[in-house]
């Protein structure tokens, strides 16, 4: 799930790209899967300027890292950053 300014606005799947149109000014974005969430990224939308963001999981294919990220440090499993 994709949350823009704390409101759910849609879904994104693995290897998928989505395009969002936002109003000018400061916004925050967070990605959530089940009980885990990413960091909250704050970005500034300016006139005639595209902002590219990337999201994913930090654990990769490592099963130990994935287990730890999904259980003990669950809010560190996902990330969202400027691309």
C-alpha cells in the first residue's frame, strides 16, 4: 500500500512503477505491507519538476535478514528514497 500524506492512495507491486500527480508543496510518502512499513520520506513537489522515488525491501533474498526484518525490526524491512 502507498500512503501519501498519511492517506492510502493505491497499491504497488514488485517491479511495478506507478505515477502520481500531487499538488505543489511538501508531501510525505510511506509504503506498507501487512504489519511492516517503510520510513516516511518527505519531499517537495515543485512546478514542472518530476520527483522520482524508489521503494523496496532491505532484506533482499537473505532468509535470515528477512525473518529479522519481518519480526524483530519490522519497521526496517521496507525503504522509500529519492531515486
